[in-house]
């Protein structure tokens, strides 16, 4: 009888431990990401969560395509088209040049790009490009009727402003494209070389690059399907393609692990400046600061709308704070850092690869990003969700 009771006790204890493992706070991240795959929003994803000096969680999900026979993504080695997260790479390169005294944020863009002429365009500063208050329109299809890089650049420089500069924010890829051209002129080298020299190399982002070579195709997640064939290693954005695959708004391919290093470097600069040999606290804080007219935009970075008017979650979760800085991307990517909490999240997907319900994939990504972000905060905080004591 005692033996039977002992066996039952052991079984119940084992079941309790197994249940506890399944209910670990990190499981909420898995559940949110897996839901996105099940509902057909994206076939592949990786998530990394950490602090400025450590990675707390790293995992890959799904498969490169909807075929189960394709590879599973790896947080350390799989390359992703990070889309508009490229904008904070552009801002980071600009920050290094500002720190070195080679770039003036409040100088007119015309100082660096004399061809940037037109009504009121002499009032547009470098800062306005980075915080999206330049007055440029939200978009222009530079690739249409412009078969060459040179023609696309000429058209970009000649675009008229859509409103008075420096008054209101309007998110626009065009701002980041021009910011990259400014960085080229100020830094005296091609933009790809400047980002490699000033951002990727010093931060240890050893696998991050523009225009992945053929040798990297097997580890690059496809971002589109054309005529039944998967397209990998070619930037998904058409304007970035016409600009040679290297543009301020899109074109960077990176791994989850490299972006974790990027996030950690910014956290160090903002919350532990004595450990940062890359960017000093004064410059980092300047780039993290929202302007009087820039809404949620800092310099390159975005900040949360803590209570969106539509009642939905913030892009960075319902638990996002006023100290959160982040950016999202068309392909389903998101990165955010919170210096006050000493926390970062990297969440990469290929939402642009044949989502099963394309019209709903954007709203689905918003919910999934929020769930992943909130689960990461809870797990890093010992399982406590926001609002709990």
C-alpha cells in the first residue's frame, strides 16, 4: 500500500512539474508566435529577448516557407530582410558621424546635397529627415519609369515638399533615403561601407550585410513568392531595389543574434554609458529624444503611442512604456529597447511571404507583436504582467 501511495505521489509530482514547465513565462511567447503561424500570417519567425549584457531567450519557429520540408530558422544564423528596421541603422551611422563632428543635425540638407532644391526645401534640416518632419510626401514610386539608380536618385532629390517643413510629422521612406545620401556625403564613402565601418563591425554584427551573396541564399528566409518561386536575398522593397539594394529605408539583411547585439549596444549607450565604447550617452540620448513637432518619432527611432485611438495595442505591446524605443518593418519585423527596464526584444518574421490572408496580415501582426512584447516583459519580470504589484 505504501509503495502504491509513493508511486501515485511521484506521478502527481512529475505531472505537476511538467505542468509547471509548460506554464513557464516564456511559453507565452511561444504560444503567440505559434498562433501567427497557425493562422497563416507568416511561415517563419525568431524571437530574442535580453538585457544589455545577456540574452535571456532565443528561439526559432516554423519553416522558411509554408512547406514543412524547408529549413527551420535559427536565431543566430538565419538571415532576414529586416525592412524598415534599416532606418535605425541609418540613424545609428548618422549618430556616429554627429559624435565625431562630421555631421550637423541642424544643418540644412542642402549643405550636403546641393541638388535638394525647391520651394522651402532650404529650410529642411538633417534632423527633420530623421524625425520625419521634413514636409516630404509619405511615398513616391521612384522605380516607375526610372530604370537606373541615377535616375531614381535624381527624382528623389527633385521631389517637392507636400507641406511646411518642421511643423508636423509624416512617416516617409523618402526621409531615410535622403538621410543615407547625407551620411554618404558627410562620411566621405559609400553608404554600405559607412554602415559596415561605423555600425556593423564595431558592434560585432558579423553576419549583417546588404545584398547577400549567392553563398548565403540557403540561410536567407524568402520574403516573397513570384510565379510560384521563392525569392530570397533580394530586398522586398521596390524603391530599395532600384537604389541598388542599399538604401536608408530598407535593404539590410541580418540575423536575430546580430540585432540583439545592436539592441544591447544602444541599451549600453543609454542606460550604462560607462560600458559603451561605441556611442556616448549625450549623443545616444539626443537620438532617443522626441522633438516638439515630431509626435512619436525620435531620430530614426519610434516611440509608443501608449493608448492608440482605435483601442488596439501599441506597436510595442500593451505594456510598452514611455521609455521604449523601437521600429517595425514591412516584412513583419520589430525591434524595441527599454533602457529603464534594461530590456530588448527582437522579433523577425517573413510576413510578406504569401500570407494566407494578406488583407488581415497587418492587423494580425500588430496583435502578435503586442503579445510577444508583453510576454517578454512578463517573463523577464519574473512572470508578473504589467499592472500587477
